[in-house]
C-alpha cells in the first residue's frame, strides 16, 4: 500500500501515531476505506475510476474510440 494512502487513512480514521504504517496497511488492505482513500488522492470522479477498473479486469468492456 502506498504511503500516501496510509497517511490518508490515518487522517480520516484519526488513528494514533503509535500505529505503524505496516499495521495500518495490514488492517485496511482491501477495505472500502482504503479504496476511498486511494480514490481521493487522484481526484477522479468515482464513475471514471470504476470504468477504468472494469476496463482492466474485463478488457472487452472498454469503450472503443
């Protein structure tokens, strides 16, 4: 997990500084909170993020330009 995502989770969840980055990464890996923190870093609309993710998972669903 990226350091920026961990920092965003720490700030949003108001976690204590005594909790290490690896503990946060282990506890929040694959959670909705981690996904929202990662999305907020990129400032993309959620619909676009979902479309990009679906395009990676299912390449045949990409819109042809």
